[in-house]
C-alpha cells in the first residue's frame, strides 16, 4: 500500500469579529482602517479581549496522520471537536493556518448530500446538474445514469417528477446515488447517512466498502454513529478540542471515544 493522504502539523485558527462577519458597511470601515494602519473600529471588547486584540480560537491544533490507498478511515469526536473543519481543509474548501496536506489523486467530497439539487427540476435533471457540480462529465453521467437510478431505488415513473415532490428519503437516496458513482481516488464523507432509512444506510455503507476494496478508493468518513463507523472503517482518529487524542485500529479508537464520553 502507498500513502495517498498525508497530514502534517495541521492547525486552523478562526478569528471572531473580523471582516466578513458583519454588514458590508462595517467591512468597508474595517478594510479602510486596516489600509490606514488604524485600529479596527469594530473590534469587540469583552471579558476575553481588549482593544487591539481580536477574539480567536484554534479549531485544529497540530494534527498529523497518514492514510494508505484503499484504507477506510473513521474520523470521530464530539460536536465541536474539529471534524468538519478537518474535512473542509482536506476538501480544499478552507486553508489551514499552519501545517501541510498532501493528497494523491482526485478528491470527491460529500460534505452535504444533495448540495446543488434544484427543487423545481426533475430527478433526471438533478442527476445531471448535481453530477456536473460534483465534477462528472455528461459522458460519465450518461454511462452511469441507469445504475444511479437503480441504486437510488427511485421508481421509474418518479424520475421525471420535480424533486420538491419527493419524500426526504427519496431525495437523500438519489443524492447519495449520484455521489456514490463519482470517479475519484479519495472519497470524503461527512454525516451523509444522517438521514434515510436503515436499509438504505446499510446499502450506502456497502457501496463505500465495495469501491474501497474492489477499486482501491480511499474513504475518509465522519459519523456520530459508532456502529456505522466500525462497520465501514478499518482505521480511525479521535479528535478532542482540535487535537488527535487517539489513532490506530478503529476498535481501539472507538473504545477511547467511549471512555471519553463516560468520563
């Protein structure tokens, strides 16, 4: 096996009360003050900050790990532990403050299943729209169309119905079916199974496991369901307050997480 994801000393700092968090007029005033070398007029003063010092926090602190080709890595931790921030950096949605990320191969991210679906469009139209947003060519979608529809379990008579008339389960099944047929070496999935019936969740886990074992794809998976994580993943990392507190075999990491929750 060879390394396809290498994260070294990764840290991410977020600043609060800075440009981008207020009105356009406030942002213009902040930029103008910055250009003139003057204090930001909108810097907040509270118990944790003083004039000239902005509030900030580290969502990730010195995170390092590697993932091998074909591995399925579970990223677990409590709310606010830094899981979503890590996936956004790996997906190149946001940049790290410190550290490096090296990834070999095309990356497909499922950070929110169904992003890009238009409620007025039919299921058929949304397959092409969402596929294009996720990086698939029309030729790829044409080739995979029947398989996508079959995987979604959407009845043929509904594929040309606007998705606003779909149940939430139908919507999620179709969205995951499109994403599951992406041609990528690395798949990043964040809580994609949070909705949908148990039977389809099992089907999704099986699909991700299949493309990993048979096609050599690498999976990075976040879920609050330890059952799903342990069923899919071989390896794991545990995040707490932005730091890795355990990593290794998924059963060992899951046990560390359970002890953390019980303390």
